[in-house]
C-alpha cells in the first residue's frame, strides 16, 4: 500500500473512532440524565418556554381595545414568536424517551 493510501485509511479510522466516541458519550449522558435528555436540550426547552411567556405578555387579551399601527405589528410579531417557541418546545419534547431509561 502506498503512503498516501495508508494516510487516507488511518484518517478514516480516526474519524470513525472520534465520531463513535461522541455518539456514545451523548448516549451515556442521555441515559444517565434525570430528564431523559441532554443538558443542552433542557436549556433549549427552558428558553423556548421563557420566550413563550414573554410574548404572551405582549399579546393583548380579546377584551382589550383593538390595537393600531406599530402596536399591531408588534402583536403580530409576538404571536409569531409564541407560535414558533411552542413548535420548538414540541419538537424538543419528542426527543425525550417515552419511558425513563428505556432501551429505545
């Protein structure tokens, strides 16, 4: 085998081992976590809940007077942010296992 091919094979093997180690490390974190997900996922869930709570305060109640002009644009933006943050929370929740310490 020529030296260039040997370097390519070694590089591929090192990449495979590195990727496998990262996958196993993440799986171990998830398996041993209290929530059944990584810390990053839990942080993202909390942030999406915070955004949803903040935007709910910007959206007027139906009983309030109709908004106009720039306020109307702000309300539409707040509604979009609220919808997106709820979608993010829903998708992140799907990443959690149905049962704690499940094999799947």
